[in-house]
C-alpha cells in the first residue's frame, strides 16, 4: 500500500526552513473597541495571561498571542 500524504507533509521543508517571519511567532485577533469599564476589565483579564498583549493599530484593537508555530524549530526560532 502506498504511503498516504497528509495536507502538511512537506510543509516544514518548503515553507518553514529558516523562517524569519514574525507571523510564525505570534498571531493577533481583532477585538471590539472597548466602550465601558466592563470591556476594559475583559482586556485586563486577557493581559493577566502569559504571552498575551493588546495593541491598537489605526484605531482597531487586537489581542496578540505570542506563541510560535509548531512547525518552527528551536534552531530557526530566534
């Protein structure tokens, strides 16, 4: 029986070798612009977690999770 290829087979070799892209080290999700103290309390809760930041870019708010891609090796992760 032939070896079955998966969707990610060869992925690391072609896209991740010596990757320097910041996108492989974090991901950011848009969040609603805070409007009241409850919204800011939610943001405070996000920030209580390790490797999480919140930033504003061009008036849009984002939750930033600093966590490297599983396909990025320790050698390439700098």
